[in-house]
C-alpha cells in the first residue's frame, strides 16, 4: 500500500506544473489522483478488518438468523452478506460496518 501511495503521489503535478498548465485542475487530474489515494487508504482500512469477516457466518448462526433476515434488518443484500461470509469478491466498508454493528448490538 505504501508503494502505491508513493506512486500516486509521484503522479501529482508540481505547483509549477499546475501554474504553467491550469488544465491539470480544469480536467480534474489532481482531484482524480487525490481520490485514488483515498481509495487506497480506505481499502487498507478494510483489509485490516478482513480477518474477522470469516466470523460473520458464525455470528449470524449464533443468532439463529437466515441471510434474508439479516439482510432485511441491516439493509445489506443477502447476496452481499453471503459473499462476505464466503470471502469472495469485493465488499464495501459501509456494508462491513453495517453488519458488524448489527452483530455487536445483538451479542454475536
């Protein structure tokens, strides 16, 4: 992650380049680089939470709830919950927080 952030920072134009070529801002180049850096940081935070994701199924089972029941309560789709529990695909930080909050509030 650190290397990727360094590479993205290296793509940022210098103050002199921006002064000489205001199109960097006009076309959103600098904003795009800043957004990419934030995405990398957010994904790093999510990866730090990942080891506990495999426990989500156990936590749901502890409450004797189905995927659909948890989905209805948390507003996270059953398909997304299933993917998170299986460790497949991408999952958003928001969905992970929604599920974790629900399980914590209900003693799982």
